[in-house]
C-alpha cells in the first residue's frame, strides 16, 4: 500500500474486526427469544429437525530525492514514512525497497509532492514459499509475487492519526487499483456531514452521539416473539445478562471512539498504551507469534490502561454524529481530489434500519415480536454509563473536529482482499 498524508501520521494497531464492531455500534444486534407455541410434528418428521510543515527542517527536497522520515514495524507490517521531491523519485525508492508503485499515478503523486504531503509505504511480512504459504514470524518480503497468489494467514488492521487544517481523507491513489471503487466511510464528527461531489444518497445513516453512546454501553435490544416479558421462563432469563452484553459485538468500536476523542482533546497522536501494544507486537513477530490468541493476551495486559482511556474519552461521544457513507464512488471524483466534507443532515425517513442496516449493508427485514431496551429482569442490572470527570467534560464542550488544526479520526485500514500480487 502507498498512502498519502498531509502531515506525518502516527500508526497503531486496531482491532482486526473493527469494521464489524463499528457496524454493530450503529445497529446493535438483537437478542431474540421466541416463545411461540411449537407445532407438534408427526413422529416421522421429529428426527429430521500537526499542520503539514510542522517538524520540517526547512530544506526543500530536490526532484530526485526521497527523505525517509521514519521506519517502524507495526505487527505484521513494515512501514516507511517518506517525503519525496517528485513522483519519479518516489517510484525509484519504492521499487528499490520492495514496495509497489501502481502504474499511472505519477500526476496524482506530483500534486501531493507540490502540496508538501508525505507518503506512507506499507508492506506485509508474509513469507516467500512461492508467495502462497506464509507462516507467522516470516519477515522476508517478496513483492513480486505472481498474479493470482493468495494470502491465507492472520492479517492485522492498522489505524492512523494525523493533524490537518481541514478535515480530509486522501483517497486519490485508490483509483489506480483495479475493480469497483465501492467504499464505506464511517465519519465521526461534531456535526452531520456528507462527502463533497458524491451524491447525497450515499449517506445511508447518521447516528447522534447520545444514541451511539447508548448502543455501546446499554444491553443489546431484546426481541420477544409470541409473548411478553412476563411470559419468559426462568431458564430463559438465566443467561440473559451475558447474552445482552454489547462488548463482544461493538466493544472495539467503543474503545476506538474513546481513544480518538481523547487524542483530539489532549492534542496528541498516540496514547502510551498504544505504544506499548506496538512494542508487544514487535516482540511477537520476533518470536514467530501472531494471531487472535496473541492479540487477546496483549489486550488483557493493557486492560487497565484501555479502561482509563474509555473513562476519559467516551462521555464526549454525546456531542458527535456518526455518518455512514456507502457506495461506488465515481472514479473521476476520487482521481481528481481528496475527500472533503460539507454539512448535511439526511432525511429522517431514510435514516432507519428498514432502509439500511449497517451490519448487512442492505435493508433490514420486518421482524415479528416486540422489541425491548434496557434491563428487563432482576437478573439484569443496568450497565453503568462510563462518564468522564465533570471538569474535563466541561472543557471539551466547545470542541469541533474541524477546528484549526484538527485531527482526522478513524482513518482505519484493513486488508480484506485475498488476492495479492
């Protein structure tokens, strides 16, 4: 991957299922209990069932130069942050160091060079046994794999934070990828927004911050079919609290929202526990350890620090709006400009699961039964809302993500494609 940024970003590991958790924060899954009388089957059938120039040394790069700002390993990724004097110099460096430079993007890269942007080059450590049989811990990279090669290992999601003067998502270079340019953008901001030059109809959901907060801390919705709460049997209530716990479904989104909001509040690009997690990932790579089990161990070791971040940042979610933008973006729009945004509040009649469910990416079917929110039995104690200190919350009340400078939040990348070169 080659990604342009208006200022030097900070990289971090995010949950590998972060997009699923964000979708479940928009539309939490329901716990369904069907107590309808069951028909008696015949016996024969019963068995079938910072600003861009910050930190610059003031020396303009010559056209043939590339400056390596920093290099680091983030889990399975090798990452280099580059400043280039020209697209040609960038291509030469990328080719010489085992990264990939898609054909035809010289003009777009030169535009970024003129604006003083940097580039993040990313490659994965997937081994070289014909490029199709990687093992965790392999660190040599072959970027010249034949067409049709596949990767079938654990892929880690990665996030970036960076400072800009105007909210922007740089996606021009994505137009040089083959195939459909279908994108889903989750935009957490202090007001409802749309993407300029992209049809308003692409805005499919907008969730107010107060509702979003409830979705990630309150029990999951309970749907009862064929009766009422009074009809629930004791065995049906026994594990209800655990079944309605939102954390396994959207807890990663809650952590992401809180960490990003706290980063903006404190004017920092990274939190101490995120740096420790990167160190643990580097140790794991050295030992040949990678995958969900290792991630769980790392998360457990940093549990206290994460909870403190959530405590300090999550309450500020109330003043935000999460806009979901989904569609095949016009190639000419992406090729000519970065994504910028303008105020837009979608019609309330469309802002429903019946029109777009964030988990299935299509209209939700009409379901039978009655839906219930909050605790419904003595076995379910209300989940306490995580709140920040009042004095800290008051100081945050005037925050706007579009202030100068601001931080672009939640530019989270994950490799979902199985086909690589």
